[in-house]
C-alpha cells in the first residue's frame, strides 16, 4: 500500500481526520489525533493495517483515485471545474484540495477524473519506438529454424544500415 502511505504523509492531519470521519464513521476514534503530524501519521499507518480487508480495499481505492489527481493534469482538471476562484477548494496542498473535493463534491471529482484521463490519453504515448515483427505467422506456418533465420537476416540488415549511416568499423556478430 505505497500509495496509502504517500497520501497519508502528504495530507494534513485535519483533512485526514475529516476523511476517516466521513468515510468510516470513526474519525475521532481510529487514532489519537493529538501530537505532531509525523506521530499521527505513524499511528494512522498502524491503524490502517488493523482495518478489515474491506476497509483496507476501500481506503486503497480512494487513495489511489486521489493520488492520481495530485499531478499537474489533475490540478488543471480541477481548476477547469471552478471558474470562480472563490469556490476553489481550500487546503495546504494538492492532497488536501483533492481530499476535500472527493468528500464534499464527488460529482465534480468524477468529472475532474474524466478530464484528467482524457488529457493524459491525449498527451500520452501513442507510438512505440521499437516495433518487433510478429513471429506468429512464421511459427504457425513454417518451422522455428526458418523463423530464426529470418530474424537473424533482419538483424544483419539492420546492422548493415547502421554501419552505412554511421561509417563505423563493421561489427562482428556470431550466430
């Protein structure tokens, strides 16, 4: 549960207390909330391991969703949903704002997730720099050694192109 640990470490104690109170109904009783922030987070980490499996799954799912929204794309998605800056969720950092939005306005949070997902897919990687030949055709229709010879010839052809372009000493490759 590395995401849970990261969200716990980066979210303020009042926001965490609010989350556990609203989500599990035991905000004030799950741990002693008095003490430094580091101490409270350590207590919460121990308390999380003592939750039921269903509670741990809920916590992990919630925190995964929140963590995904803390990057720049998530922050921009949330900002686009609040044209009036007076409505902008208050908090010390992105984790506090995301947690507030998750708890208090789940519909906007869901829309922000969709915006972030679309933006991530739009900006994401759509190509592969290394495209390998599919050997399914060869393996199913000819024997394996013919397929291996085809791959070997392709590699030698690739090395020949590299040699010609870079004008370097030929590589010795043994097969």
